[in-house]
């Protein structure tokens, strides 16, 4: 048990922001700095007002002016001040000063921390709502050499700068409190970020944990928790398993997205991707260097068998990451919502790779009854400007007919609407597909795999079967990730 958790249990169930700050202030060991750029001393203010802050706050500072900020923290390579690199520079600089200026001889039990945020609140035009990076670097034992760190990104939804500043201050307190008193329960820690904050006021769309006390934390599972908790609608993570900020990754990029269950990823999935990518980058409007490929899994897909099985989710993620791909988990059941989300960050070309069944579903009116404009409203958002669908054919098992955009059957009422998009080049067939693998479906492969039947390996990309066997992926009745591992 850490030095922090041994102390002061009397405050454990007090939920107020003042109680949280006071508990930290009255702990004689917790000591650190606050550096807040862009939205004032909102977090530090709560600690000052609670009382006893002199034993907690070594320094509190703001650096609004860019030249002063550069003089303190140096010049960032990309020139951005509201960015993750800037935040990390701040945390590193302030922690280094703590170690240099506070000697262990006089303070052997001190637990150092540096808290920082770099935030842009809403502008005068109200066009940009505001966003920011928040983080804490800290130690839970005085002799801890490698620091723990929690970094998150937020998006404001309020329409007044003052309200955004107040929200920022509360989140900051919740983060610092969670770091010292809830670090052993990271899933609960991220939920507690919303203590005393309405969910519709701010979005948390990325969190990363790192450090010795978070070695068992898989940040991909943290991403999943953000979606499940309703803290955001979409999260992304890279091949290394670390969470990525969608806005930074998608900004002004050409996007090619492939939606699927990937349970497991098959040769068909990879053929769909490779053939559609070849078409996508041949477009004159597409710069390959500014193109990103995304494997997308919807939350509803993860719930297809009932409640979300976290091990099943991690097995899918493990395979996609092993292939070096970027993965998105979204709450967008309908394609038009996915495209609308992409359009928030880019006006470049967007491509959706899908099978015939997916295209038929898109032209089914029942999915749009909740919209006042029905299917026409959805299609206005879906086929917006530079979007194109790349259609992978399907073999009709009864007739052996190859189904393409030319003979796909949509509802009679939708035929003319379909023709409009088809003849305007919004739907393009993938013609150089591999006919030898058209019989492969993830659900059939999965069934064979879990039932220990022969032949499932042949349906998977090279090396994937070896990974499944080596890591016992998709094997039922294996212990799921525990709270401590999340």
C-alpha cells in the first residue's frame, strides 16, 4: 500500500470538490506545482480557497504570452501551444524543477507532482467551442524514480468562456484527487473526472496512463471505457496500443474506413482494404502522404452477443494492432453519423469500404425514422461532397451469382434514389477482387476456431493464425481482464 493510501481515510466518502482539495492540502506529503496556460488559474484556485494550500502548492503559474511561454518551456516544433507535446514539455520542466529545488535531505517523505493544462476556451465568434490538454505527473512513493502520468484531452460544449473555465477547474481537481487516491482503479478514476460536472458540458475523448503503477493498464481498454461511459462518441488507438486523439489524426486527412467485426480479421477483410486503397490513392484529389486508413468497430457490434466481452474486444484489437493498423471504436451505428464525424475534422476525400449487405442496409428506411428529414436527411450527410463508397462483391450462395452495384437489390421505393448516387459516381465496384476467398466469413471462421475444427487457419492473413494460437485469442472461459488490469 502506498504512502498516500495509508493516510487520511476519514475523507474517503466526501464527494465535494472542497473536500477533495482539502484532503490533498492536509496530506503533509503531497507537494507540487500548477502550470495553467490559456484558461487561468482555475484548478489552483480551488486548492487556494480550500485552505492549507501552502503545504501543497510549491508554485502556481500562468503563461498567457507566447514569448514568455517559449522562454519558460522552449519553442515547440509545430508552433502549437494547445497540444500534447506542449503539455508533456510543461510536465517535464516543472517536475525537473521540483527535484532540483526541493532536497530530499529536508523532505524525505515528499510525494512530488506537477499538474499542467494548456487550453483554448471558446472564441468570440462562437465558431470554435474550445478544447485542451490536461495532465499530471506524480509519484506515490518518495523513492519512486520513474514517475506515473495521466494525460487526457477534453472538448468543451458550453457556449461561455467563464463556464468552460469553471469546468476545467473541476476536472483538474478530480484528476489530481484521482491520481493520488484512485490510481489503483483506473476505470473508476476516469468516471470520477465527471464528479460535479454535467456530461453534456464537456467531452473526454482521450486518456493515456503510463508509469510503474499503471504497467498493467491497457490503454485500449481505457478507450473502450470512454465510449461505454458516454464520455465521447469515438476513440482511436494505434498499433502500439496507445490511445490517439482523433482530431489530430484526422485533421485535413484523406480517410479510408473499413467497418467490420474483425472477429477475427480475415483474408477478405484485407483484400477489401488493399483493393479499395489502390482505387482511393489513384484519385487525383488524394495525397497518399496525407491519407489514413481506419479499421472501425461499432459499439453495437461489440454488443452483438449481449454485453461487451472485454477479452473478445482485446483479442480483436490485438490482431488489428499486430497488422500495424489504426483502430477506431465508435458509437455510430449508422454510416452517415460516421461520415458526419469525419467531416468535423477534414474536408478532404473520404472513402468507405463495404460489402453488398452493408450497402443494402444503408438504403433501408427503417434506420432513419428518428430523423425529421428521414433517409433524405441522412443521405445529405452521408454523400457529402468528397465521399465515395467502394463496394466489395458478394456471391449469392443460392444462385452463385456475383452481387455488385449493378444488380444489388434495394427496396423498390429506394431504386431511383440508389440510381442517382450510383450514376453520380458515389458507389464504385471493386473489380479486381480475389474470387477464391469469397466464401470466407468471419462468423464461420470464429465458429470453427472456438469449436477446434480444422481449416480456420487458411481463412486468415499470413501470421494471424500463429498469433491466435500463441496468445490463446478467442478462447472461451478464459479469465477476463480484472479491474486492476484495466
